[in-house]
C-alpha cells in the first residue's frame, strides 16, 4: 500500500543529503519543511515536498490506490531510535527503589544481592514464553510513544544457558515485532553469585564459552561490557571486546557511569559503535572521543531515576562531539522506555536545545545502533518509520510538554500500526 500524508504542519528531519550522524554545531540544525506532504511506497519514503507544489501532488494523486492521510495541524517526525535498552526481564524492583529513596547507593544495593543479580534470579526461573510475552507488551508500549527501532541487551542471564535464553527471546522478538531490533550480548553485566570472588573465571567463561556459542547461533549483533567501578575493569573489558571482535561483534559498552573508569578510552581503542552513560566525562575523555567514530550515548533516565550526576552534555556538544540519547529501559535504573520523556530530560537536565535533543534521539541514536543508513531521518529510500503527532503548536512543544503522549498515529515499515 502507498500512503500520502498531506497538509503536514511541519515535516521534521527531512533530509535531501542524509548524513550518518550530526556533530557539534550541526546538531542544532533541524531540517524541516512547513506545510508539507510525504509519500510512502513499498515500505520506503519515496518523495516529499511542499503543499504549494501542486504539480507533483496532482501527479501523485492520479494513483487511485493511495491511502490519504490529512495531517492538518499535526507534525510528522522520524520514529525515535532507542539504541540502549534491557527490556527483556521479569518482575519489577520497587523494593530497591524504596532503598534508594532511603539513601542506599546503586553499588550498595548491588552488593546486597539486589540490582542486576535480583533480576538474574527471576529471569532464571522464567520460561522463554513468559519472557517473550512480557517483552512484547513493552514493545507495544514504546511503539505507542513513537519508537521505531530498539536495541535490546542480554545481561540478566549471567550463565551460558540463561544468556542464550535471553538472546533467543530477542531473536524471536525480531521475528514478531514491526520494530527494527538489534541484539547485544551483555554477559559481562555483573559477576553472578556463583562466581563471587572468582571474577576472572567468569570473564574466562564469557570469552571461552559464551561468546563462541552466541556467535555460532548468530544471536547477537553487538557485544557490551559494564566497564565501571565495582563491575568489570579496563583490562577485563579489553579482553572481552577483543574476543567479541574475533567473532564479528562490534562493541557498545557501558562506561563511566559510576566513576572515571577508562571505559570511554577502551571503547574508542576498540572502535566501539557507542559508549553509553558517561556521567564521568572530563577533558581527556572528550579529546579521546573527538578523534573517533564512537557515538557518545547519554541515558538521562538512569541519572534521573538514581539521582546521580548528569553527564556534561553541553560541554561535549560545544567541544564538537556528536551525542545520542537512549532510554536504558530496565527494571533497576530506568523503568521506562518513553523516548518523549528522554527528549524532555535532554533539554531540561542537559540544557540541550530542542533541535539537538531531537537529533540525538533520531539520527544519532540510529547511528549508535548501526541503522542510520536506513533509519533516523526522513530521506528518500529510507525505511518509512514515522509518527504523526496530535495537533501541536511547534516542534519545541515535544520536549516542552513533558509527561503526555503527543503521538497520535504510528507508521512502521510503511504500514499504519
Ligand atoms: O544501564 N549500568 C548497568 N546496567 C543497567 C542497570 C541494570 C539494572 O540495574 O538492572 C543500566 O543502568
Ligand atoms: Fe544499560
């Protein structure tokens, strides 16, 4: 089916010369067309223009198999790309949430067997079917909030069997969901209880058993390591990334959330696609990123939920860096996959301009999950993932009006959902 959306108040992220990502000052320029139309054919964007271009519109309207949508007063955005989530899990962790309110730190909760290990225990007991079912509900929810592509990590398995179980669940989700999904192997999310005091043996298990099996079943697109204080060291991270790369798994790592862990430097050294969190980013880290193809990715939901310091994003962009933003959707540090909220947090907490924040959750986050050639902006030939908003006064209203869902209609792969 072909779809023509007409009378679009403003078409956002429409690119005639699409770039794979935007950096520094480029991030504050958002390409838009006011009073626009957009044509979708064969799951792709095939043309767009201004409503005043009657000639083109008349030609298109001769095709009587067109589905017409009138978007008067509404805007069309490229769907959000959420490049960092852990949305396959069972159960919630509001007990720890109360502990946090009472003043315990993330690391203290983890040390008491809470945190990631708590979710690992529950995941161990859950069937693949239950995991698929609960994850599908979350996917439906994020679609309704405007997400069109999502990266999902393993990392609540922490044994060969359960890591494979999680990744098989993600593979199933790829088959049943209209979302574009990328899978990341995160065996090195935490040291499991069975390996307490034997961290190096667990690292060896990841390298010698898990990675080869994940690769043999082609279950992952990327490899991740939680390289931070109290979790995995720089040296361990290096070993695991090297092992992953041997099997064609590019790195996307958790870095510098709890301290200056050198995670950013290791990520850049191994040409990671992204380094994520980055609350502890100083001049050295910025200099290192400037010289790389690695996308610094910010997860303001986690800093917000944990009451932790925010990454120095203004300094990063003003230094010329690109940045992406993602939700980090997970039961422990960010139990929401609402990218509209992330957009608002980017503006409010990081002091990003609305244009910068919108670019960070579309084209730059598409790059951070390896899909910016086909997603992340509205360009001819790209996959037709967009949402139509409710009537809104301006695109700045999207981050401004935090907490309510401004998405009215979702189109993924050229089909109305
Ligand atoms: O990205 N930082 C490490 N991992 C997750 C938290 C996962 C959890 O607490 O369950 C994060 O915030
Ligand atoms: Fe995470």
